[in-house]
């Protein structure tokens, strides 16, 4: 796989598409120049860890997923990924912990990259259209696409990322809880289904989504979950229906908080 079509580059392009910013506008909102962002988004050079953080900040995206992709890209670029430690040498605790966290991230990244690969062409089309007045064409889109794998009732209780419903979803509503956690209700018109996601959480927090039928929930299980976002399974939501998400804090004394939205 070329650097241009790496998971990290695809993810950065998707975030930039969401912001709708030109390269010049992106440079104005970060500490990196227009030419730097052109190199990062075209895959010509690896962005710094801080550049990835700043892109996530501008796009209002939790940075856990992108930083995990950056760790993988940086390891591959530096050659560290191809170096094996001597059999008799035990890595220090901090290295073992880092490897363990990266391995746990792979489960999520595998499904995320499937989505990114399918969404790269659409995201780049949006980018090119929005950037045309500035004369900043981007590199060609990924040469393939993936279609959603469920519709309506067949999406019920299933993973939105694995079923490719997470490409270009609409945020129906967003809310910040009293504990500081962020929750969003997401909807895929293509799949006719909705789900909820949360970040800025604490271990033990739980998020639930329902549209009048079965309820689906997800629990924040460990520190890795608190450093990125977690999401529920999908629930069928045809046009005009209502969907509701409820956040249950880990602290039993804290009240639950719910948000509701209508599917357009």
C-alpha cells in the first residue's frame, strides 16, 4: 500500500472533508503551514503527532483513533515495525504496555480502515469540489469503493462500522453531559439506521440507543475506551422516526442524561 492510500492519510482526508476547510484555512487554524498540510494529505510526508492532534481538534474528533493510526504509520516509516527483538531480551514494562494497547486498537482499526477505504473516494470528491476556488487540487481518490451491507431492519443490532454504514453519517444531535462526556446520535440515510457514540468518558459509563424497538448499549470497559470513542450497535430508523440516546454515568448517584432527535 502506498503512503497516499495509507489508513492515516485516508483518515486525515476524511476529517478535512468534514471541516470543509481549504488548505489555507486549515493552516490558519493550526500551527502548520499550507504546504505542510498539502504534504500530509497527499501522503508525501508523515505528519507529526501534534499535527494529527490539531486536525482532530479542528474537526472536533476524539484523537485516540487517529493517534493509533499514526503510531502504526510512524513504526512502518521508521522501520521499527520490521525489527524483531532478540528472543532472550524482555522489553521494558512501558514498551510492553504500549504494544498491548496497539494490539487492542487493531480490532477497532481493522473495521475503521474498511470504512475509510470505502469512503476515501467520496471524501476526496467533496474536498476537490470545495477547494476548487482556491486552486488546490488533491491527489486522486482511492481506486475502489465499498457499499453498505445492510438496510433498515437488517441493520438492527449490528455494527455500523463493519456494515459500512459509518461512511459519511449525519449527526442528528450532540450533547455534553454533566460529567464532561460527549454523546452524539448518528444516522446513515443509506442504511436507514442510527446509532450513538460517546467520548470523554470514564470506565463504567454506559450509552444506550433505541428507536422504540430493541435497545442497544455499549459500556466503557477500560482506559483505552476512555481515550477514544465507543459506539452502540445500530437501530432501524426510517425517515420521520425518533431515536433516543441515554448516557448512564458510572457513578450510580449521578442521573442519566438522554437526548432525542427525529430522522429527517
